[in-house]
C-alpha cells in the first residue's frame, strides 16, 4: 500500500495541471499556529472552514485538517499536519460497529499513539439520522476543545453530537 499515495499525488497534480484545481491528500487550513484543530472529511470541511474564519476573527488559534484520501490512510501527512496541535477534535459521520469511536477517530488515534507530540483527542460523531452540522455547532466544538486544553483532560472521549436527548 505504500506505493499508492505517490500515485494518487501524481494523478492529483496531473488533474490540477489540466483543470487548474489542485488537491492534496491532506488539506491543512490555518494550521501554522493552531492550538486546537478539527479533523474532518467531505463536505464538513467546507463548513468547518467558515467556523475557523469566525473563530480566528475572535482571536482563537484554531485550524482544520481535512482528510481527502482515506485509504490508504495518509499517516505521514497527518502526523506532519498535527505536530503543533494541543487538542484535536475528530469529526465522524458514523460510529463503528465496535462503538469505540468513528472510523477516522480510530485511525487517527492509532497513528498518534506513539507520537511524541500526541494531542488530547475527542471524537464527535455527528449527522446521525441525516442531520447537517452547522457553522455554529462547529464553533461550539472548538470552544469545547479550548476547555479541554485549559483543563488538560478529556472527560468523555466519544460523544454523539447533535443527537436529541444527548
């Protein structure tokens, strides 16, 4: 599987050269000085970008890591993107059958386990029942991540976000 990511990068460059739209395996948005970050996939990344802008306007050092290629999991790119982050919220649209967190959460947690710069990690499983997540809800998640940074601990690693009665 190690040979697949360079092929994907090559094809992404060819696509960009032809159509003028360049993509990467992992998108980093405002990660240079981010203290807390969210990791997401798909359309949630666009919503989260707006939340990042709003939080930045308030002086909060937040960032976004968007996973564009999931298999094979881009371990090196993810580790590079997360080296400075103190707290990471991982957004998953579904839980795994094990109920031990979402797919992205489990993969990210696995690669960060032996990292010297491992952040505190919390999994947000959202969008259950087809519910969309709003910019304001993502801002709420960022605020919670700052609370985790302040306390230095994660009380509950996995939460079902936006579910009635939760």
